[in-house]
């Protein structure tokens, strides 16, 4: 197994989970056996360019999602989404409040930095 196969496999699995599709369903969508999807996701099998194109359509992702290094941000967001998938609305509301608080703290910090910079500029 090489790292590229593992990277592609991990991205396939995350994207599949996010749209709530089983390996069997994904296999049907792209015209392969379920064991093939399992091997792709584990990185034990190389995914062909034709398969990547089919995966891109089936998983509603750009082809670049499977290859580009800058996709780490997508992966972080996708991992969060996957973790949130089974939470109920009460849990999601609590998470939303925490995120809002973090944004507010960051905004206040940015404003304090701006004020500090303005004060230094006046001296």
C-alpha cells in the first residue's frame, strides 16, 4: 500500500459516510463489487482514473478532492460533519452555541489588537 492510495481511500470513505451511503450502494453507483470499494477505502487497492471520475460524481465531490494536498481543510470539515451526523438537534444546538462563543472571543481579540495598533500609531 502506498500513501496516495490510503489518502484517496480515506477521502472516499469520509465522503461516502457524509452522504449516508453504504459500501454496497456506492459499489452499485460506480459499477464495481462491494469488496472493491472496501479495498479502495483501506488503501490496499489502487483506484483508477476512471473510478475516481465515477466516485467524484457518485459522492458529489470535485476530482481534486481525492488528490490535492490542500484538501486537508475539506477533510477537517468532513470529519466534523461525520462526527455530527448521529447527534440529535439538542447536541447540535449546543455545538452551535460553542462555535458562536469561539467566534465572539476571536472577534473581540481581533478588535483589541486593532485598538492596540491604533494607539501605538498615535504615540
